[in-house]
């Protein structure tokens, strides 16, 4: 089993920045892919960004050029640097992890990000 603990959410004005962190513990030897999803009120949970243990990344089109995902394998931690935040980025952000893109069963508890206009 893998446990994921997020931190770093909060309230920020449009145009501002935030950094989210997610620390993994437990059976982390099985983890290859880590990433972030988000869920806004009334919407489905959607992928924001992912990163593999080798450093390959992918991003949702809506965040490309504004968000950067990174990973510290020694600390078993993944980060999401969010810049030029927009009100539409407001959501609960969830850390996610798994063995590959098709099998990602582990979730954090979620952290709220609110961007005011």
C-alpha cells in the first residue's frame, strides 16, 4: 500500500503562484508514475500533470506553460509549481500515483486551491 500526503494549497490572487507538494510513503518501490489531478465543483476529476520516475512529463493543455511538475525520487516527493494562476484553476487538487499510466490506484486526500479574481 502507498500513502500520499499533499500540502501547499491555499488562496491566491489571479496571476499569483503556488507550489503543491506530495510525499509518498509505504510500498513506494512499485511507483513509477506520479501526478496531479483536480476537481472543480460540478466537474469531473481531470488530469493536470504527470511525471515518471525517469522524468518524462505530460500536461493538460489548459496548464501548459504555466504549471511545472517535478519529482525528487530521493525524497519520494512530487511537486507542482503553479504560476500565472487563473480563477478557473480553482479546484481541489489530488496527488496520484501508480505503476504506470493505466494503473494509478493511489490517491491523496486533496488540497484546496482557490484563485480569486
